[in-house]
C-alpha cells in the first residue's frame, strides 16, 4: 500500500494565498454616504466645518437615492448656501467616478458659473481625495489638452467615464456627449431662450440609450407658476423634513411663521429685543431656543407628502431653517440672524424681500397684482418739489441727487422724454416730463432734442449738474435717425436702446454692429420699477412723484400687467399692455433706468466730485423741505375729472457766478495745456480755449 504524502505549507504561502483571495474578491460597492465618510476631507478656508466629511442627517437619504432600485430622478428644492447643495453634487460626482464610472453631464446657468464650481468645489475634492487623484488626470491648458487628450477645467476624463461641464447659455456641446447621469444645477436659472431649445431636455435625450439613466435637478425656486424646480417637485413624492416638538411631541415642518420675537405694544419691531428670537411650536406654542431647534432638526426625518406620485421620481424640499451651520459672528444665533435679515430686507424694498423668500424660505415669489396696479395709489402720494419748469434749467435738484439721466420714447409724431435724478441708493425723483411734437423726418425736432440734452440743472450745493446720460428708443420707424443722433453725440453718454421681452442670462448686451446700441430685456427693468413703486416710505429705491404731474402720467406708469406666458416650453413672466392703453411714461422711465445700468456709476467717486465742487463755495441756504401731500387733500382729486393742480413752488433764483481767476495756458502744437482753477499747472485739452 502506498503511503500518503503529507504536504506542509509555509506561513508565507498561506499569507500569499489570503492576499490573492482578497485581491480577487468582488468588493461590495459603497453608498455615497459611506464613500464620503471614508474618502472625503473638506479643506480649511473653503468650508465652514473643515476636516473629515460628516453629512448632516437630512443629507444622507438624498445622497443615497441614486443607489436605490427603481429611482430614476432626484429633485432637490433647497435653500441657498446653508444646506450644502453644491457639496452634495460634488459627492455624487466623486462617488460615480470611483464606484459606478460612466458619462456625466453637468449643466450650470452660465459657463462662468460652471468654471467657478469646477474650481471651488470639484478641484479641491480631486486634489485632496487620493481615491480620485489616482483616477482623474489633473487639468491642463486647452491647447495642451486638445493635443494630448488630457483634462481641462470643463472636462474631466477618468477610467470608463467622463465629466463634462456646460453652461445653459452655450449648450452646443450637449449634443456631442452621451451620458448616463445628467445633473442640472440652479434649474430655475437655466437659459432656455436659445435656438437649440431647453438644455436639460437636450441632455436628457442623450441619456435615453441607458436603461439605468439618472437625472438630478437642484435649485432654489423663483416665481410662482414659473418655477421649474417646483414643477419637478409636483411630479415627485415631495418629501419634507419633519421635526418633533420636545414639549408635546407634535410633528411639524419648520417654516417662517414659527419664528417669532418680542415686539412693541403696537406690534412694531423692537430692535433691542430681536436677539431674543425663538421658535414657536404650532401645537402647544412652546418657545424653543436655537439650541433646541438644532436638536430637533438632527432628530428629524423625511416624510413623503405626495405618496401618489410615481415611485421613480424622488423629490426633497428643505428651507434654511433646518441649517445646522453656525450663525454669522455679528449675531447671537441663527434665529437672531434670520429675524434681523428679514427686517432689513423689508426696509430696503421688495426686490430684497423676493430674494429672501426664494433663498431662505425656499418658496416661490408670488407677483403682487394689486400692489401698484392702481394709479390712484401713486396719485395720492405726490410731493411738492421743483420740476416741470418751462425752462428746464430753472429746476432745482434734490440734495441727494448724484446722477441725472433721460429716457426718450419715440412715437410716429412725437418724442416723449423723462428726466430722472438718482441718489446713491437709487432713490429717484422725476424732474421733468415733456413731449416734443413735430415731423420726425425733419431735422428741427432732432435739433430740439439735442439742445435739451445739453440742459444743466441747479444743485442745492451751489453748482450746476449736466445730464450724465440718455437712452433713446430705436425700435420704431426712425431707427436710422436715432443712430445718426447717437453718432452726432450731443452728449457723451447717449445710447440707442432696442428692447426684447424674453428674459435671459444676458439681459443687457452691447451690439457689435452698431456703435452705441444696447439690447435690453425690458421685462427685467419693468419688474424692478414695479418693485420700487411698491415702496411706500422715502429711502433706498423709493420713487418720488411730483405734485405737478397729471393723472394720465400715473396711469401710463402702471399701464402694463405682469402675466405668465409659456415660451420655448418654459413659463416666464411677461409685461403686456392691455388694448387701448398707452405706456409712453413707463417706457421713458425704463430707458432712464437703463442708462444707470449701462454707466454702472462709481458712486464713491461721484460723491467725492460733488464734495470737491462745493469745497470752495460759499455756504448755501438749506433746500426747502419736501412737503408730502396729506391724504385728506387728495381724496377729491383721485381722477382726471374735476381736480385742481396743487400750487407749484416758485422757481429758484439763479445766483450770479463768481468770476474765476485768470487761467494759466501753455500751447504746444495743437494741444493747449492749462489749469481751469488757476492754481498751477493742471491737465490738457485739445483745441482752442
């Protein structure tokens, strides 16, 4: 009988076999949350909480939704900056690169926004995460990348996949990439007015070849009935973060109505007690501190509010009141900060309130149709101040005015123009409104307009102010005449304006073909004007209406209505004029405001120039205070029939200009060097004195 041989295996061989078994074993993939905890570390300086990444409780379920079977789309309608939306997108990209490599297309509102996200969010993660650094090549220049096939800021290549970052204002590269994962950041701000259509729809079409395609839409809402992220939420299960009151165990979602602070006996804000803001339970009215708010947020849970939605559509809504980040150093806590910021936005006007509602409350803005829709409201708040003089040079500006602009609306038989004075905080005074009638094919009316643009107005500080800029409508029948006037330059800053209704990313563009021509999205400026007209107290953004202005002007100023129209498949707000109405006053004011946007004035330098002009002047008498009309005086004059104009103030007397000292002049060829102030060697000026 043959003897059995005994085989002895050395410990080194056993160790090698164990290593080989582990190396060839199939590793269970990590979830996005597990991957972030294992590999991700947030660098200091770019994050408020640097170090190893630990997701907030409300971030875990949305992050892992991409791995859940049957889920094909993820919609995040979250507040801005304090919940980590951009960080979540970076984690999804990093997890896809290492755990499920494929093609990824990320859409941003603009190319600049995509580059900023790539530099500030993606690049630090690729640099500091070893698992990604081994798979993704570093970025190089565009020419070197085209020659060698390496990466750029907007294109990342890795094993079995790629990441391409595009802007919605330049979607030409979308059709060239077939990707399984499509990510749209700031969905409500994507530009859809181009000739190629909706960039999100284009990218989604390119992912249909993958049966396991996945789409992520992230944004804060914008306007009611026009917000795309709200439409995505309505088609999903619409989950909300529910918390439980520590006193009565009532489950609720924290909203703005639950944040309160002590107020005065008449309900006024007591600024000395805003730091005592608290969270009130809607059930038992218990007062919870900010520490208790954070505790119940950490113990919260996601609850579907639309369980009848298709299971493949997952949606999450979360406002800023679930934030667990520390407050700004000038505030006691987050509740104190939210209350103070809200009071400040209410004081500064509707535009900031709209931004606060969108980015903090995470609610869409509902247009107020009755806020300024009635001209009686504007008529009743008229004020007595110097304006509408037969000789415009006799108009005395308000002491706050630092910029004077003119808006000109061209009609078939006339031109209607408004002169507006602007303060540093865009508080405005309507100084003059007049109609120039005549045959617009002849030179006389254009010469009259050019002469008006050279008008100078008196400032209470004792000097004259010229018109800083003007904008004239070029979209009518006299386009070439307008271009000729702009080319003649009766004043330096004279611009031709051509309006467009569809809002886009570039709402103000300078023409490359016609010098001095600007194309503007008038809906944006009309929205800004209507928001300013809703301000009822003098201050930043307030519109002052002179008592000498007639009722028809007030009607025209609010003649258009904001309606929602569907353009290129997207619902957008549009301003439309009802039949039989006139809007010349509205257009003239919009063009006057457009000049401010074109000039982009350096207010600090303007203020210094004003102070330098008055430094050597004799002290002037203080300007008379503006007398606001009392409501009882205008109740009988709220219509065009049977009203009497309030008395206009007497025109100010021009003070004689003190003769200046002799100027020192030097000539060199055709250049004349001199000092306008007579105090030494100054600047130079071409031509003759």
